[in-house]
C-alpha cells in the first residue's frame, strides 16, 4: 500500500503540470539558461528560472526562449528581499582591503550598487504566465499571492524548517520545497541571521515537513543519484528538485573549472559560507571561501551583509572566472556534487527517474 501511495503521489504531481516524470529543475540564478530548462522539459520534467539578477525584459525573454522550444511547464523564482542591511563604512572598508589581497582593488562605491527592482521582477513574472512562481528566503505578501492564484499560477515556497513550512502553507503556498542543508547555492532561511543556526539535513527535515503540512512536498538538497531520488520519494516527497546534479550538463554552460570541481568534490569538500554574497550559501571549499570564512585565516574580516558582500566580491569573482581560478570562483555546489554527471540534462533527469523506479519497485 505504501508503495502504491508513493507512486500515486508522484503521479498526482505530474498530472497537475502535465509532466512525465516527477523531477523539477532547481531555479539557479545565474546558472539557468533557457537551454537547460528546455532540456529538462523535453525529458518530461519541469524547467526553472531564478530571476534574482534579471530585469523585467530579461525575464520575459527567458520565458519566450523556453516557449519557443517546448510547451513544458516551468517555474519562475525570486528571492524575498531581506530588510535593508545595516551599513558600516569602517567595516566595509576592511572587507574591501581584504578582497584587494585576493583580486583587483575594490571600488569604494562598489557596495552601493543597486539590486534589480523586486516589485518590477514580480510583475514580469506574473506577465510571463508561468505554471509556477516560487519563493526563497521568505514569503510573498497576500496581495501578490492573490494575484498569482487569480492568474492560475501555483506558488511553490522554499522552506528550511518545519516552522517555515507551516507559515508558508498558512500564507497560501500550494507546494512546499523542502531544502536540506546539503543543498548547493544559498540556503533559503527566512531570517538571514538564523541561516547558519538551523542546518537541518534532508533526511530529518523532509519527513518532518511531510508530517506537518497537507500540501505536496518537493525534496531538494543533495539529491545526486537514483538512490537519493528513491529515498526522497520514500520519505514522502511528491517530486525531487535537482540543482548541482544538472550543473555538469552542457546546457548549464558553467565555467569549466567549476564543473570540474563539482566532479571531484566529496561531501566534505563543500562549505556553507557568507564569504561570497553575505547570505549563507554552499560552495566548493576553495582557498578564498576557507580563508574569508575564518577557517584558514583568523585575520579575515566578517563578510558584510547581503547584498553588500556580493557587490564587494564582484570584481574578484569576475577575475577568477576570467583566469579560470577555482580557488576564488563563486562555485556553488551541494554535498552530493561528485555524483553529478557530464551528460545532456535530458538524459540526467530521465536516467535518474528510470533508475529510481527500479529501486522503488524492488525487483
Ligand atoms: C548555482 C545555484 C544557484 C541557485 N540559485 C537559486 C535561486 O536563485 N533561487 C532558489 O530558490 N534557489 C537557488 N539555488 C538553490 C536550489 O534551488 C536548490 O535548493 C539546490 O540546488 C538543491 O541542492 P543541490 O544543488 O544539492 O541539488 C541555487 C543553487 C545553485 C547550485
């Protein structure tokens, strides 16, 4: 019976979005070109776009680019803004000096760079009429949720604790995306100050959330092979969401040193750090990340808050990409990085689900 329920959950999820397989591409700001989403859609999964760094026109262009290739379902994702950061000129100056040791001298005005307008991005997401709009780092307000629902768009809320899951469902989330601390990229804790405090792993968090809420749950974080997919389904997920597992595909088109580092990173070779953006995120534990986090350099200043730190590190990060230097690159990666395969994204997702079904069928 449990076995039948598991496949029924997956089936219900797929039917709702006309998918063939219960596999969702993770929204990955800066690493989600239309070609990657298209490939996942063509394999029968759900595509995704992280709009964090995009303006309205780019969001519309992304959706049009995917629709030109497939009529598959996709989600558009955004970060709920944190309260404005507390700025400290003296501290930022010490961070700039420190970054100057790792990369180009940092422009004194770098920390003031404006981020794309959140409200405008939200309008552009609605205008693009995706199947799903997802959130991370918090919840959309009632007005926006109402407009989403009126347009027939489902809301997926990323959560990192049981309390966040309950709050998301109370606010109207149709689905919760449970993000374990294994996840590559930023941790979606609603409160930035508490991101490092409640680092629940997927094996504990997923069944706890499944028991606590009555909406479908998507599992994400460290799902790297068919065993992980099957385990997530047994723990109560209706679908799995893959980030790092897709990053070595040709469609992801990330810098080669980053893809190569993913291929060899054991779970202990990634690090949750504020060193790149000021928000806690999991990356390859390169020399800069280790030093700026205080592990190999006790003199390193605390990173500035998000998004100031992201702006301050921009010059170093750009230089690292230009020079192919993995030790200073912002190389997001989850703890199951090493399982990621260098093959077309469509094959990654369809092979994972095919092999997971074999494991789940038990014969
Ligand atoms: C390069 C990269 C960028 C990401 N950007 C976003 C983002 O913009 N919005 C978001 O909700 N999650 C983002 N994430 C987190 C993913 O949605 C997902 O939680 C994570 O990739 C799952 O863990 P995994 O990488 O081990 O599969 C990002 C992850 C990566 C690896």
